[in-house]
C-alpha cells in the first residue's frame, strides 16, 4: 500500500503521487519535522475523533505544540477558525487523515 499511487485534484489540476512522497511533501511544508508527541496526538485524534477543550487550550506549552499542527492544516479547531484559546475541541482535518495514511506508524 505504501507505494500505491494516489491521484489528487485541486483547483482543477490533477497530480499523481505515492503516499510516501506525499508524506515527504507534507513534512517539508511544515518547515520542521513533527515530533513523536505531535504524531502521537494525531493518532489519538484518529482513534477518538475529537478532543474536547471546554475552556479552550489552557496552557501555552500545549498551544505551542498544537500551533504547528494547526498551521499546517493537520488539525482544525471547533468552532472552525477559532483561536486555540477559544477552541472548544480539536479534530483531525482531512489533510491530517491523509498524512497519517501516508505513513506515520499507528
């Protein structure tokens, strides 16, 4: 499966790539490699679907960790486009699911 070709259509343009190549592209887009903690968080979201933050993401340390994932489109806030301080929950984005499918060990 890891060498399987995928075809993506974005804004009327189609590209064909492999999942490992897609993973490399997503990591390069992030500007820095995701930490094991980042990857673990993504896998948890995949399993549980949603992580509740009834009072927003409270600590600066956690906001910093989530900022990298959010800024690269791997997670999204609930409600959409909320600041992390104001988010009631965090969920995996479609791009985040694709990133996990592209080769992050589960």
